[in-house]
């Protein structure tokens, strides 16, 4: 087993550890409506510090990190942002630490194919009933 294989296995173990680690239930829905559940890492931060000035600016940064092989094994492709608002986007759902549900759409996909992880940058998403 090479170093990349070891790193990939360690990354999977860290991301998908929902009992002792940072693993969190994340639901991913493709544009066709297929939904799968994953364990990964999620963030949703409502204040961001401007790295150039060190001052707090109003904003929101949400993202998830999911092991790519888990996505492929679920029969999905690596999610990506869809800028055409007339098309259905990739949708990500997860609860915050207090159990409140949030829905996002994928705005950017950053796969790391050396470690086998994709980081999805998210933006708020509201669906009409």
C-alpha cells in the first residue's frame, strides 16, 4: 500500500467517523432528484473575518466535505455548481448542531483527487412549494 492509499484511507476514516470524529449526516440530491445520505464534514459560519484587514464582515460561508468514492459508490457523479437558474441544482441538506435543518445548493465543487475528497462550497437555497 502506497502513501496515497494510506492518506486516502485515513481521510475516509476521519470524514466518516460520526461517533468520535467530525462526521455529520449530509444529504445530497442530484438535479434528477436522486437523494443519497453520506457522512462527511459540514460547516455553516455566519460571520467571516476578512483575512486582509482582520475585521469582521457580514457574510455566510457553508461547505461540506465528502469522500469521493462514497459518492461514486452511491451511483452519483461528483457534484458541481449549476449557474443556469432555469435548471435544477445539486442540493445539500444537513442539520446544524442544534438539529435545525438547512438546505443549500452547490455553487462550487473542489475535488482533491489525490486524497479522494470533494469540498462543496454552498449557498442558501429555498425551494418554492
